[in-house]
C-alpha cells in the first residue's frame, strides 16, 4: 500500500500528526507513507521514522491557485497512491488528491467537501482532542462512528541526531556543564498566547540563581521578546542566559532542546516539540485550552488562570486587558518546575 497524507501547516499540529503516522504504520506495516507539508515542517517529518518521504507543498498557506494544484496533482498521479488522508479542513487541501486520481480519499467534512473526499467523516465532536481527530482518520469510518473512541493513541516521539546536536553546541558556543532551562516565550498564533516577558525573566532569574543556565528558543520574530527577557535580568546573571531565537534551524532547535532539564513554553509549536522529546514541560495557557491541544507527554504541568473569560481562543484579547496571562504569576510556574523535579513520570496536570 502507498499512502499520501496532506499534512497541516503549523509546527505544533505537525508534531501531533505523528500519532496518525505511527497508527498507519502499525496497521499497515509494509505501507509506504508520504507526507506533503510546507517546507518549514519538513525538518519535523525527517525526525519521524514512520514517514518514508516528505513532499514540500509549494503553495503558501491560504493560496488557492487551482491551476497549480491541478498540475501538482497530475505530477503525483505517477506515484500510484492507493489512499490519501487529508488532515486540514479546507476545501483547497482536498483538491490535490482528487487531481492525482487517488481512489480512496479520507478526511473530515470540513468545508463541505462532498465529492472531493469519498471517505468523509462528520462525527468530529466525538473526538474532543485534535490528536484524536487525526488518529481517527486511520481507522475505518464505521468503527469510528460506532465506537466513538480511539482504541490506542500513540504519542509523538521525535528522533534526536546527536552528531548534529554536538555541532550545534560548538557552533553556538554552548555547553552542558550546568542544567539547562529552556524558555519558549513566542507564539505565532498571537499575543493572547504569550506570557509576559517580565514573568519569564523572573523565572529565568530564579533558575540561574539556583545554578542553572537559560536557553531562549524561538524564530527570528521572537528575538525582541528574548532580548527583553534577558534585559530584565540583573547584569551579573545575563551571561547565563543565551538567546537562541533566530539563530538555529528547526533541526538544531530539536536537538538542543533535547538537552533541557525542563522546558517552559507558551502554547506553541515548540511546546509540542518539547513534549515529543519527552522533556519535563511546563505549558502556559492563555486564551487557548489544553482540553483541545494538550502536550502529549508524561511529565507535564499545565498552568493557567481561571478567570471567567478564558479560554476565548482569540488571537488578541477582545477585552484589552490580557488578564489570563498577566495575572498568572511566575510563582506558579516555579512551583510547577519544582513539582516536576520531584515527580517520577507522573503528569502533574492542571494548576
């Protein structure tokens, strides 16, 4: 069997997609699995042993471009795929498998994709977690409609390249002589997911005073946030705070984060990478909820406030106060770090 998956466009969603790929290979051990995704996700696919080939999606997120999708589908027709699974919900994402002439095309109804998909699923509410909705697509439709549950939900587990890890340490003049506390203060979704820099700085100060070092991960967009965190530290401690935002490839970020003694992250793609590396993790939630996209790992602490207006799932605070994050003190995160340090493979849960 040869399977094509049209993967999601966001890093966190792609990490959670590995649960689908693991399930497909468990059910069809001899299958060849190809995944089409944006170029920035291919580094993740290369760390998933279940994926035999990553195909770069040349069209940008939101681009319709019917003619180009038709040409791309006809190019893929030569691969002779038996089955296509479409993870995104958009109508345009289902066009390429149709144009490729793939006989079985599976996905959620999404944007009323009747005709585009012929193995259409409509009982999405039976699966509250995003990762459950992904994995459900690997199972027969009748089973998912009758049982309303996933028989097994494997967690993502990314491979680490130790040679690349050492090269990254050398390139960035980093060392592992003291425990590494990794901060992930960015969030592509918007400001309603970003815990304030001053709170991150308070956590960083406390951890450095405890004899640890701090690495700040993120994209080039997160450099100002990282610099603000470092600036809020006493000058005498700033030498133990290393800004990696904008300086690493995704491959390097994966391998370096694997060295962390603990990761503190907003609800972001990097949070899901940390979970897939099985690092002790404190996940900070503002406008979103762990009831939909929780980090899938054992040693996880989820922290959030309980004000009435959250979760609102908005990119920006509709009330303008951002209390769900501003009123979440650094002390809660520090307590979660301590609890993770003393727990033994136990999910700490909500706080």
